């Protein structure tokens, strides 16, 4: 393919086709597709097209249904994906119309669909002329998940849906062993990157506009001056707040950002990082090495945290971080394929795994120690209901308060979370996506009496 512009659009369409119609993971598909494009600007454009198309796929599906007597079916998945990529360019990304349409039409030919190039041209020009027809903001959400969201958060559901369709800002975490936040902000400004400090996130800087040089390609990143981590994830270190030199367990550690943050705060922590996936644990090792945090006081082990007999030496931990596997419904804006791949039956399996992890890890916590249960979910069954059930079956577990930095105060009740008529056992915190520019996240700090 000689035209780089057409190559970018064709790569975006192939990725979208695999995610939309073959059930593939967006992250995995991007990992395959992006390295094929040699120019980093092309890689950035291709990724932007894919994300914009997935975020607005409900509206784009409505446009095809309104404009075509017979919208593309499964056999024409590549055509549907290419049209979505074209709509994303002319609507969401507001690219120069002539170049976007011409390159997308050329991509149709490159994909072996020369016979449909005229159709692609006509539909994109109609989108430019007439605008896309209106569609419900929640059109991309599966019915079961939307029902759960409206049941759990009737006053916040519309705002959650709207925020989940927006592009997420980049967040940096200053490595305080190298740079104070203000010093890092000044260095970034000298390189043309505008970063905004957050009063709720003391090590964090938010970058709302993508810089010309990708953040992970900057020399300061390679030197360990900062990491890329959403503000909600950064707040985990504040919520756990282990005592100096504590023995700490990070039970589901990959990719390692939270473990690294804890060690940046206190390099003397004696930290054990577990992950059930050995390949993902290699990413933890790489993260710690880049930040020069892979000292003798840090151990990594591939093991199932729910099976302590495999890895625990019997010495209790002063603090445990359980960033539990979850539905990830609070990070849809960063992973829009969640709405395609998540099933109602997944929540049963995830809730069972979360309960199993809580029960297995609790005996490894020292008396007087603290366990932080965290998820990037918005579903109460995975969050405050999960905590309520754990407290009910764990006599020596007590909720400890967290302040307003961590989001909305959620009363944890001793009965059904929606009944609101049982004894209040304490409070947890729930942050919704987009609030203070952060992702959706849940925090519950539980002390062992």
C-alpha cells in the first residue's frame, strides 16, 4: 500500500473489525497493529480513530440504519468498520474533510473493497453535509449493564454514560524520589507540555492535550522521573497509607504502578508483589527497574493470591492492597471495548473471585493491620455489597473512614445494598468517571481489630 494515509485508515478498520465483530481485545489488537506503522504520528492517528469510533459506535450504527436500506451485516464487517473510522475522522476528530474522505475511500480499495469505494465516499460526504443523526447517549451500552447502572446510581447514571463517552486525559505521577510535582511540571512546560496539578492527587499532574511527543517516549519517563497512571489509581497509595517500613502485600500487582507508587513514597517498605500471570509479572519487574525500585526489600512472585499456601511464609503483613479483578466499568472511556465484551454472567464470576480473595488474604493480615479493597468498577455488587458481605462473615473486620478526596461517601449496610434499612457498618468511597478528570474507582479501607 503506497499511500500512508490509506494505510492508517485500513489499519484502523482492520482493528475495529476484529474488536467489533470477532470479539477481540482492543488492547491486544492495538499491540499487533501499531508497530506495523513506522511513523509515530501515524500510530497516534490510527489509535485516535479507533478509540473515537468505539466511543461513538452507537451513534454511527444509528446513522447506517437511517441511511442504508440494508446496513452492513457480519459478512460486511470490514465495511462497517471502515465507515465507523470515516465517521470518527469527520465528526469526532474534525479532520480536514477532503483528506479524511479521500484516504478512507483509498483504504476501501486497499482492503479489497473497491466495489464499495463509491458507497464509502457517498456516506462520508453525507455525514459532512447533513451531520450524523441523533442517537441516545447510552446506545452503545448493553441493556443489562445499563439497567444495573440505573438501579445502582439513578442520580448519576446519565453523567456516567456521558463521561464514559469522552476521551480520557493523560495523568502523570511524579516520582518524588526524583522530582517534586512542581519541578516536574516546570520541566514539562519547558518541553511544551501543559500539565495541571490536582488538589486531590498530590503526586499527580493531568495532561488534557496530547503532546507532540508521546509521554512514554520522553527522556524523563525513561529516566524514571514520572509514570503514567490515572489519578484515581494514584489515590490508592493515600488510601492504604502503610506505616513506615511496613511489610506490604500487593496481591494483584500487574502492571505494577501501585506497587511502584508505594515504594516511591517509602523505599524502605518490605513489599511482596503477586500476580497470577507470570507474563504480566514481567511488566511489574520492568516498571520497578525503570524507577530503580527493584531492591532487596522487594519480592515478586507468580502465584494465585487466593491460595496462600503456595506463597505465604507465615509472617503477617502490616498492610494489604487488593486491587481486585472486576468488571472495569469505571474505565470504559479508556477501554471502550468493555461495552462489547462484558456479559452479565461475568459479574457472578467476578464477585465470586473477589470474595474468595478477601477470605483468603484476611488471615495473612496482622492484627491492627489494614487491607484496602479497591476496584475500577461502578457496580455495587462488586463494591459496597461485596464489602458488606465480607464484614458480615468476618467478625474482626472494621471499616475505616476515607475523606472526600476519594469520591462520594457510600454507607455500607448490613443487609441488601439497595434496601438501605440495615445497620450502617461504615463508609466506603466511590468515584465516578470524569470527576476531577479521573477514572471511576471504589475504595474500602478495612482494619483487622
